[in-house]
C-alpha cells in the first residue's frame, strides 16, 4: 500500500476544458511530500501489458508541475530523498510528448525529453542528460563531495509488448568527467 502526506499544495487548472475532453493543468506546486510504501502481495497478471488498454477518454496537458522536498519511506530502510521533480507533458490521442521531466536528488539529477505513443508496438524517442556527484575517494574523506560526472543518453526504437517483450532500440551514450573515476579513463 501507499500513503501520501503533503505539507503545501497549490493547483491551477482549467475545469471548463473537461467539457472539451481535456484535463488541462497549468500548474501544480507541492512541497514537503512524504510517501510511505508498505509491502503488498504481487498481483497476478493474466495478460501481458498492452499500452493500447491505457487509452484515456480525455487528453491531458500538464504544465509547470513542481514537487519539492520529497521523502520516500519503505519499512526500516533510510528515507530516499528527492529535492525536486519538475514536469511538462501532454498526452493527446494516445501520443505522449514529454517536454521535460527533471528529477533532482542530493547527489545529482536527470532530465528527460521525448515522445512515445500508447500503441503496440510502442515507439520511443527520448533524450536524457544527467549529472552525478560521486562519493569522495577514501583517502580524501574530509572532502565535502567527490568528482562530478555528466552524460547524455539517446534512445529511439520500438517496444513490442507481448507475452515476451521484444524491442528494437538504438542508443547513444556520452559521459564526461570519467577521468576523475580513474586516471586511465578518457575525459569523455
């Protein structure tokens, strides 16, 4: 199960857009979010996932969605801290346009843009950039933080959701700052 507590929440949306079969959210700002997860028995899955079954009766436009100061708690594990999540996305006629999804944690973050569709096969076209602060080397434990690595990842192709998932994907990965991990690695 899951429980959610939110200290502060503001929502700016256009209820009249529902008459045009659109959920139009112009802004969400939530702060001080605690998500507590409790174990559940896994549900039996009768059929493979079918993205076509997710077709919604309304188009969705989410603009300026901001969540900040999140904690995810699972049992006795230390809380997972998320500084912020920011989202601008549209889902129209089963086509997803992810203008940006950015997740920041204390160690770094990731930003994703791209498109997909709720179809089978499911086309994917995403670009991701990331940065991560590594732990300081053991001999420099007094340092506030270790080296930072950055990179980008591009993914395009199709996923076929069937009994066995099939995919044909192309990808490119670029990273910089690797020489900070080990001198023998190239800078990029």
